[in-house]
């Protein structure tokens, strides 16, 4: 595998023209890339510095990546040989990525070759399970209350809960009115589960539909309200909404280390598809 089999561009529209069909061919497996590149396409100004790459062999696209040279790298499934060729090309271009996110075997292979090419120390940050909705099965004993779409009047609460969610999963982000539009939590629709008196107790977000797939993200319940079934109830609400909107693939990620959330989603009809991983890179000081 030659590194020059990878074709790079900073033009998201050109990239999607060439690689869009490949991404749409497996919408569940490519959920992260589909959602992220569509967001970058619609925002345009936010693509500054983001590099997109496609691996071509035999006249067909085999894989893609995207990411800023000094920030996170996201890749679709690669063999160890393909990962090595990609790492070699990115190093030659002066990239110093802070992390890699991919399916578990790809992320692990890339982390090893990146260590070999750069000397960076990889650390497994997060293991994720990717789920796809099978038959939606509401809980037999749902909590009392109802789902409600979030509106403008809920913006302060949404920002606060998204900030708390980010802190829960170990993400470093500061969310306020000025920064909201540039975060990964913007450009989604949100639904609350609220008690009969109208008090929100849990929320779930839906990313825009791309290639028939919709990803549920985030799902958050404040700590003092957990264990009451609110997260399951609001996830059922947004899953039902995604199906009603015509989605053929409703997916979500969970922390592999959290047995509660994994049991919850399986209990309402989500089926495990594959494991993902995020590796962070630490570079020696010079």
C-alpha cells in the first residue's frame, strides 16, 4: 500500500462529491463521518484547516479520513497496512494529531503505527459500543410524564445540560451563548422528558438525517434524577420521532464501561453493531 494512494483536499464539497457514495454505502458504520462532514458542508466557514482524505485502489474508494492537522483524526475502517500508509503520509505533511477515533481494530492499528512514526505515546481514552435500533420496545413501566420538543425558551437549560454531559464523558469544552453555535451540540433537535408539572428531567438530542441514518446524541439526565427511567423514556421519544421522519437507521454510541446505559438501550430495542475506540497521543517535549 502506497501513501500516495491517499488523495487529500481541504474542499469539503469536492470531497463529498467524490466520497459521498462510499459513505452512504454503509450509513450505520459511517454515521460519525456522515454527520460530521454534512455539518462541515453546511457550515462552510468552520472547515478552515480541516483536511479530508480518501483512499483509492482499483478505481474504488476504500476508506476516508478527516481532521485538522493538530487536532482529532477520524477514520473509517482500515487494515494495518492502510493505517501505516496513512500515518506515513500525514507525518510527511507535518500533522501532529491529538487523537484518533475509529472502529476498535482500526483505532488500535493506527495508534500503534502513529507511535512508530512519531514517537507519540498512545493512550486508550474511551471504548464505545455502536448500536442500531431494531424493533423499538418502550419500557413496560415508563415513568409518569411526557416528551416535549425543546424550544427557544429552553436554550439556557440545554446549554447547561450539554456542558454537564460533556464533563461527564470527559470532554473539555466551555459552552455559553457565544460559543454554542461552534460546538458539536448545536445543529440538533432536542427533546425533554418532563414530569406532569412540566419540569424537564432528562433530554435527548437527534442529529440531522443523512443518508437515511440518524444518530441519537446526547442523552443526559442530571445525577440526582437518575434511576427513574427518564433516560429510557426520552430515548424512546426521539427514536420514535426519527422513525416517523423516515429514518432507516437510528443509531447511538454508548460508553462500553457503563453497564447501566448499555442495558437500558438494549432493553428498548437497540442492537450492538461494533466497538469503537478513541486513542489520545502524548508527544515528547522538544
